[in-house]
């Protein structure tokens, strides 16, 4: 299968100065998985010469950014990872530069980085270094200098460490085979023209010779600063051909129907726990465990009905990939596959207990205290996913299970959406499953923006159902969906089903399951807080204007009033 391949080079020189305050890196991982999920990094930092710790600032920035980027979760997008790292790095540099009141702002540096992931270039930039691209012999500058002119002199307007908060430019570009990427400091591009840069690349020399030539030419033109060039050439862009994905997946065979007593790669099947048209769950014993005693696990196998469906198979593998990256006590553990496995399946921890759906059937009238505790546990689990930029997308009582200690655990990731996955074009980009309709946020059906608020909607529906035994939107249930706009969804107050539910609890539920995601809580913690104590803003809005309660009726009354005024004026004229 084709993967991103590139060649890099870089040259840095102090020039006529005694100290080189530039720093750079060209990191191309050898590990295939790292290259697929994190990509390569080209980065350049130019320490601000007016600062006493310019060199340490630039070198620290390059070293920390590269190390931290490859340590971020694979599920994070490149943009999110870079933003988090640069924000923390900027605060650290700023604090370092302000510990001594006599030496303010001594740790400042420009910073420009290219993250090359799958078929996309992600560019982050602050300062006056520059990023370039040569495609079809055309040279294009991809950044703008963050400088300002005052009194006829030019000053640097932005840099890491200059202020407590930093504004970083971001843009993305599609990569193409043969693209040439270039990073330069102002010691280079301030002294040679774009035509000179193009001429150097047109000579078809090795990249390290081109980088050295650019530095030498800038010196000849009178450069009085440090000089650095970093070059990357895209030798091969990954292909997103589904047949290649299918070929890779076909290396693992789909297991047959399993029966008690059978052995699958060292796991003895004990019983079938669940079967649907899409998958099967089996309780099994690990016969190759290193410690004595029974070692029970759950094996999830794909349905043989989908053996020729690459979208389904890719999604099944994605579920395992997500599960193995989530380490959270409120989320079911997905165990690593055994070396040399021959079949496609997941190994999961065995949770002895019952699903939340089963618990609800046995406890149709839970107390408000019990509901708060359940909602708090669900939020704890979901926030563990959201911190990894993962949306669950299929929250429902059937996908939550109580263990023997009474802890609620999330047990299914089949519909999960990983932000970083959408940057990796080698993953099939078909429409992801949207979960179970009664718990699925309406924005999925109305082509709205999908974010963490979609999972909040499902949590709100579960809380509503726990308290009332019903669903908040009649038109959102049943075999059909009659929703064409957010305004068409009419919330049914929870205290209509159970008059003992306080109005402030109903207000919290109504906000969590608001049809329009813009009207939901900005954070799950706020929803939980409003379930614990009354929100004064709800009490102040106990009277709701007619235009909010029934906007159609309001405008009908206005139209009628205007009609009557016109009639009176006509009759009196």
C-alpha cells in the first residue's frame, strides 16, 4: 500500500555573527504506524536577536515541539496537537523571560512548522520566517510576515514568548507528488529574490546542495544575520484506493461461527453472549495466560455477511484501534491482539454485570440521587473520549454496563468518530454510522456541525428517560423521523410525565437536549451542576415570552393586528 514518502535536507549557518540563534528539524519517522497517524515534521525557529536567550528559546522550541507532537494522542488532529503544544510552549517561554524584572522578554523566537500527514500539509506559523512551496516550477510563499513598521523601522509583531498568549496562523494544503517545500529565516529570504530561489531548485541538484547554495548566495548578497534553509521533497503521496484497504484487510480471515469448546488463536469459546446481523460476542477463556486460574475475555467477531464490504471492515478495525488507545476506568478495555493471529476479531475485558437498559427495566422509578450518579458516571466516561478528540456517537443504555462494583462502563465504540482519523486519507471516508435514532442528535439528520454537543444530547435523553421512562421528542421516536428543521422538534416537559420532577431539573434536561446544538451546554460539567442545584438563570426565565413559546402564533397575531389597523383606517377615511 502506498504511503507518504519524502526526502529532506537542511543547512544552518551563523553567518557573520558569533552565535547561531536558529534551530531546525526534519523528522521523518521510520515507524509505519507513526508515519500514518502523526506524519513528518519540518520546523524552523529563529531566536529574536534582541533577546538575551534567543538561542535557548529557538532550540527549546524546536526540541519541545517535535517531542511533544509525537507524544500527543493519535486521535488528535494535527491542528489541535500543534495548538495545544504551542500554547503551552509560549506560556513557558514567556514565564522564563519574565522571572527577572531587569531582563523582561529575553526568551523569544519565531516559529514555523510543516506537519505532513497523509495527503495534507498542515502549516503553523508565527513571526517572520517563511514557508514556501514549489509546484510545477512555480514558487509560492505560504506564510505572511508578522511585522509592523513604526517610525520607518520594521519590528517583529508576533513571536513565541513575546506575550502571555500567542496568535498562530494555521492553513492546510493538499500535497502532490513532486512538491518541493522550503522553510527559510529572514537571513536568507531578505537577501535573495524569488527568482534566485527558483533557479537554485531548477538545477536538479541534491537537496542538501540546494540548501547550501541558498545560504551561500544570501551571504554573498550581504546577509548580516543567521541563515537557515530546510527542504522537503514529496516523493510519494498516499493513495486512498479502497481496493488497497480491502487487500490489507483480507490478510486476516473472518472467523467462522464459533461454538462452545472451539479454540480460536488460543482462546477457548465458552458461550455466545450476543448476536446481531453485524457482529457476535462470545465469552472465552485465554488458554495461554501466564498466570494460573481462569482468564475470561470477550471476543467480538464481524459478521460474515459483510466480508466483501470494505467500509464495514475498516470500521470494525477502527473500533479496535480506538479501544486500545482509551485507558480509562469508566471505559471497557480493549486488549492487544495476540501475535500471529489469523482471524479478524477484538479481545475485550469481560465485565460481569448488567447493561443500563436492563437496570432501567428493573428500576423504573429511580430516585433523583441515583439518576445524578448515573449521569455523572456517563459524563466521566465521555469526557475521557472527548479529551482524545473522539466522539462516541452511539450513546444509549444498551452501550453502558454496570460492573460488579456498581461502576458504569462504556462498552461499545462501533460508531465512534476520531478527529485525527479524518486527516488520514488512507482511512476510508464513507459516512460514519450515526448511532441509534432516538438518542442521536438532530444535527446528524439536518447536516449540522457535529461536535461534543452531539454526545451531550444523547446523555440528556438518557437522563430524561431515567426520570420519566419516556423520550423528550415524540417526533424523534418510532419507525420514522419527522424532522426538517430544529424548530419542528417540540420538547415535551419532563414534569408532564411525572409532576414530582422539579421545574429546574426539567430546565436542565431541556437545555441538554435542545434541538439546536447552539442552545445546549458549552460543557458537560455545567449540565451536571444544574442537575445538582437550581440554576438561577432558569428561575429568572420562568415566564417565557409568547414569541419564544410559539413564534408562528406570535406572527399570526401580529399580522391579524396589522390587518385590523388597515381596515379601521380604510373605514375612517
